[in-house]
C-alpha cells in the first residue's frame, strides 16, 4: 500500500518536496492556509494588473533544472536573463548605477568612484567563487544529524576559507573596495534578504559570485507565479491533492509518531509521513508546544526583516525605472543598525522596486506599468501597529516620483498595501518576518532548526527556516535534503 504523506503548506519548499516524492509512488496531500498555493511565491491580480506578491527574480536557476529532472520531467519554465541585473539609486545622486554582469561595463559605471575596479572585483569574486565551489556540497547540500557531524564536515573545508566564518560580509567588501557606494551595492544582497551585512557572515559574499559570475539574475516569463503553476500542473497530473483555506492548528494521537493533525474547522487528517513547510522554528513552538521554541525563546532568535509591500497599477511609462531597482538613503550603517528594532516607520526608508511590465506586456494594460515595492521594516516584535501604512506608502511613492521625475501619485489606477500584520496573518510568517530566521553564525548549518523532528520520527521540515536557508534556490535545495531524509528512513535509498 502507498504511504500517505501530508505536506503542511504549499510554499516552494512544500511543492518542491511533493514533486520529488511524487516520482516514488507516495500518496500526497498538501494543506494550505492561503486561498492559493505558493506561499510567499504568490500572485496578485487587480484591475487588469498582475503582480508578483513576493519574489520577483531568481538566481542559481540550475537548481530548478535539477528539481524537475529529479521528478522525471523537463524544466517547463521559460526564463530570461536580466542585463543589467539591477540599478541602484543613491539619495542626492540623479542617475542610478547600473549593475552589469559584464565587468568591463560595470567598471565604466564605477570609474569615477572606484579606481582599478575591474581588477578589484575579479579578485573579490575569485575568492568568493573558490569558497562557493569548495563548500557547496560539503555544507550547503548536506544533511546534518547533530552539531558534531556539522563540525566534522566543516573540517573538510580548505583551511584558507576559515576566516570567512569569523568575518562579516561588510568586512569583505570593506577590504576589497574603497568607495562607500560600491561597498553598499555589493552588500545589498544581504540587506534585501532581510539581514544586515554588518552581522551576516562573510560566506554570503558567495551570493555576489552567483549574481555576477556564476548564473546571474533571471525572470520567469509569464511571472514568477508560473513556477507554482507549472509544479501544481505536474502534481495534479500525478494525483496529488491540494486543499487551500486549510490551516493546521493542533496535533492529535501521538506515540513516537505524529499520526493525526487537525485544521481550523476541526477536521482531522491522518498520514504516515508529515512534512511541515510552515516555519520550522515557530511550528515547533506554536503547534507542537515545545518549551525550547516557546514565544520567549522564539523572540530572542534573530529573524529577518518584515516586508512592507505596495502594489501599484500606474498609467504611463516610467523611464527612470528598470526591472529591478534599489532606492537608498544616506548613512547605510546607521540605517542598517537601527532598522531592525525601530518602533515606528522608518524615515527616508530604503526600498526595492520591481516593474515586470518592462519585460512582460501581459503584466499591465497597454501604456501602463505594474510597480511592486518592497520596503524591509521591523518585525512585529518591535512595531506591532501599522495604522500609519498609508503615510509610509505615500512617502515612498513621493520619493520614487522625485527621483524618477514621474508623478506616480497622480497616475495611480489601483493600489494595494500589505503590512507585516498581513504577511503574518495570510502566510503564518512568525512576527511577520519575511524570510524566517536570519543567517548569523548561531543560525546556520546544524544550528538552524533541523529538517527532521527531534521527537516524532515521521515528522520533517522544509523551507527557509530549516537547512540550508533563505532564498528560492536554497529552498529548492532544502526540498532535496528533506526528500533524501524521508527516502533514507523509508529504506528507498
């Protein structure tokens, strides 16, 4: 008889695990709290405009090739590489810096502020690339049963990389470049993943390597939600059942195994194997009532910033915006140090703007733009009241208008705002944290919540807050790791 698997949550981690397991004959059911599958990788359709609800681009696309290959199908996603990758507006500077993969073009962008840039960036990326290639399979793509095993695996990493473990990402860019603007640009990848580069380990400079050398940034034709649609299509063809508007609120009948879970309507669901795509830390605390993951303990952990997102349908074409745009203020370090614990909305906030209609004519009506704005803000531990959401949104919209020379406010056709409270409520993100647990040294590798439960031998975890970490490709790798655990425990491999 086929073993029954229930996957709690249909984020990319849950869907990826389902498609991997579906090849091996498991009877799979997915339970999703939201009205549509996808988790943060979702879609908003409003007044003729289509918006990516969360992620708006990806890197390390080869992980998606591996995902579909592992499920026995060809990658159906149509992807297009972005060039320039993104552009960065600094306060007080009229024109943005365009970030090209072509390092000669990039050197021209920085020639006035960073002498000998091309040699410096080659050296910086070479070091990051060596670290990536020497650690990817040892650390990122491995399961760990305990901290001792983790340290034994780390000992296999060439000793020349050890300093990476004890320095910050900012220290790496500070050592490589002299220009403050260049340092900030190459540490943005940490900031917009919800962390500060002043605390994030320098190992994450490998993300600069993947964006500039190894793979770049890519968009998905038809919108990022097409990833979800294509996976769901395959899952339904394989008989996988997906139930939306279904939130798991408690567990029942356990004796070494988790036999039964219960949803908000009192319906009971039984399975041989359960995989939680909910946050791996907060699920242990809120659903399993583990003391080690109680609210007091969870609140002391380091969480990524919360998303404050604005979705605008605008009449007219905005020449100053490209597909990916970053808008920054002054004094980056002061802002990064303060933003995590602010109890009020930030003044002169840093934010990201995506305009997928620049490349996708179906994302907005003719002659219009769809604008997605992400402003990282403090999570709900620090700022719980968002009655001022319209004020913050208006200040951001005015700022974009000033910097691009286009009056957005006068041309808005449709608008939607999601605060950290909305993200917490819709998708069960702990305290509204956008990407789950941060990646400081005490929360990486075997120090992250394990992808196999400590007590229930048939309960597993997948997603950003377990191993290996945050970001679309990391979550896809997470699904591979948990699938390996399940199949090993089942004696299949």
